[in-house]
């Protein structure tokens, strides 16, 4: 695979993440020499269940892993619609100093 193609697809995947990740979900990319990790941070979905960190995305390159993380976040958000919306609305009403 051509490195320009890999770089282009990775850039496009990052732009997709910025546009499509549901509110409250975060994606981080850690890079070190010859390796890296894509991490999806999922917010709490109930008062009893805290947030989660998922970093076991398989794939040949970052673009594939990023796209898988985005799809997982969207699917998770759809399954837990009400709670995250209520949580983010409540957070917006918190007093600021």
C-alpha cells in the first residue's frame, strides 16, 4: 500500500471522528516508534456503570482502527441514547464560578 494513500485515509478518518463522534465520546491516538494505539473513551451509561476505555481495535493501519472506533461509539450511543443526553444536559446546567 502506498504511504500517501495511508496518510490520506488516516487524515480522512481523523476528520470523520471530529465530525461524527457522539457527544461525550473521545478518541485518542498514542504513537511511539513503530507502534501506536487507538483508544475510545466511552462515557458512563448509568449511575452504576462508569465510563470505559477500549483499545483493542484490530486492523492494518490507524485509519481502519479509527473507523472501527467511530462505528463502535455511534452504535453504543444509539443503544444508550437517553442517559448520555440527560447527563450532558445536566452538566450544561451546572453553575460556573
